[in-house]
C-alpha cells in the first residue's frame, strides 16, 4: 500500500509517519509538505533515507504538482495533515488558512478523484464544534454536534470537512474524517501551549497564560491519535466522521503548574496576559463512536504522556533551539510584546 501523507514534516504528521513505519513496515509512505514555518525536515532526518519513504517539498494548493505526484506514485490512500494550524496566527491573518486548509484540501480531493476515487482521510479537529460552557461538565462533543466555529482557523477546518463530505456524496469519493482533541508529545511546534510553557520555563522566561487560565482542553498523547487514524483508514466506515479524544479535560493553568512542578521551577514565572479574542472555553470529546465501532481507546495516561513529553524537550534541545532562533522570534515578539506586562 502507498499512502501520501501531507503535512508530514509537522507535529502530528511526522508522528504518524513514524507510527505507520512501525505498524506497517511494508507500506510506502510519501510525504508531501511545503515546509512552512511549522514544517521541519530535521524532524524526518531518521527516515529520509529509508527505501520505503519519499519526501517531496510542495504545496497542496499546487494543482500541477499534486496531480503529477499522484501520477508518479499511484497512491492507495491520502491522509491530509497539511494545514495552517495555530489559532492565534489565524486571528492575526486568516487568508493563508483559507487557502491551505480549504483550497488545498479540495485540490487533494480532486487529485484523488482524478486518480480513480482513491481513499481520502481528512484530519480535522474538535474545534469545528465551537466550545462548551465551563459549568456544564455533562456536555460533550459527539459527531452530531452542530458545527459552530469561533476562529478563522476552526472555520477553515469546518469548511474543509463539509467539502470532504460533499465530495463523498457528489462524486462517491471514499472519504473519512477524524476530529481530534488537543494533541501533545514530541515535535510539537514551540508556539503551542505545552511546548511553549516547557521551553519558557527552561529559559526562565515568563509563562504567558491567557485570561485567567481556566479554559479547558481535552489532551491526547499524539501516538494515540496516530493509532486512531490508522484504524479509521483501514476499518472506518466510508463517509463517516469519528471524534477522537480521551476524556482528559484539564484547565490551562493546571497544565502550566504541572510543567513548572516537573521542571522544579517557580510559579512566579506565570504571567496572566490579555485573553485570546473569541477564546473557546471548553473542548470535550465523547469518543463513544470510535471506541464501540473500532475498539479505540486512549492508551497513554496524561501523567505518563506529559512526563515523556517534558523529557523529550529536555533531550532534544537542539531541535527546538534551532526553531526559536529563527523567524519564531518575530512571531513571539508580535504576539506577546505589550501583552506580557502583568495586568
Ligand atoms: P503543524 O502546524 O505542526 O504542521 C503542519 C504541517 O503542514 C507543517 O509541516 C507544514 O509545513 C505543512 N503545511 C502547511 N501548509 C502546507 C501546504 N500548503 N502544503 C503542504 N504542506 C503544508 O500542525 P499539527 O499540529 O501537526 O496539525 C496537523 C493536522 O492536525 C492539522 O490539519 C490540524 O488542523 C489537525 N489537528 C491538530 C491538533 C493539535 O492539537 N495539534 C488537534 C486536532 C487536529
Ligand atoms: P493552543 O496550544 O494554541 O491550542 P488550541 O487553541 O488549538 O486549543 O492553546 C491551548 C490553550 O492554551 C488555549 O486555551 C489557549 C491557551 N494558551 C495560553 O494560555 N497561552 C499561550 O501562550 C498559548 C499559546 C495558549
């Protein structure tokens, strides 16, 4: 089986490539990635020379390139991780999110149709459901929860989901969609909550917690997400959406405190800063469908996953140091300067 994995030089895509190489050593994996600020070829250095792997630098919006890649590789399936993925960046400038996340997905699906309706899996997010109130612990997102997005990022992902379902109905494209909660683990780009807090704590810098830090996310170790995608790809029902999440809801401030405690750093580093615009309050997934249909359940407990993640950042300083030495500095300045004054 040959699978085109888009966005495989990013956080979850790279973890998926490593996972699939172990789970299916006989598969050919072709990674198509534009290497935006979030993509790192160094992440893939351990697999670049493997005969069952090919890396292609390119944009999923580039129709000619995508069509010729499909002509060359004759893939059996596509798993689309490629996306602009950071909510804060989508608030600064939505346009690239619409281009990559919506147009790019449509180009890939056109290529899949043209190649004979090959299997297409769209990696989506629980953020398409909007948010849940903080005081209703009994409410969860199911696959039938209405789409109700808050940010340009989540709106672009919801648009891609609707397009994917429409390609299934209109053209018979064998599509599945997974909507996962917040992932954490190795190779997570430093702009996101968990790596940002680990790295800032290690550097003795302020830890910028938005608002009061009471927003809740449902955290899943990245390998558990990869296993869910593998299962859906092979056994999921065509035309269906599967929520992926682990009943591991935590407030941001509690995550930050755990990280500080594990690193032996002072809570004085915490700085409450101006809140994110339109900040979603709570995400919480009901994974009943994927667990009853496909037998999927999260395997990594948060206490183990966060310990492994912190250790990974301690052991792989050169990976993140190279990133934060680059254009990340401009982003950090733009995003946080003026915001970091204690309120
Ligand atoms: P990421 O930002 O770490 O990686 C994105 C990758 O896509 C990068 O390698 C980047 O170079 C590549 N890319 C971006 N635009 C491209 C384009 N036009 N053409 C080709 N490649 C392009 O993102 P991530 O956190 O790994 O997320 C991967 C997917 O999972 C996204 O679709 C995201 O919406 C979804 N998702 C993420 C989370 C999470 O917690 N990180 C949760 C649920 C769903
Ligand atoms: P993030 O990692 O950006 O993921 P998402 O917004 O997709 O859930 O943020 C996770 C939570 O952490 C979210 O509620 C925003 C909050 N947050 C902070 O408090 N400070 C920060 O510097 C960042 C990046 C996020």
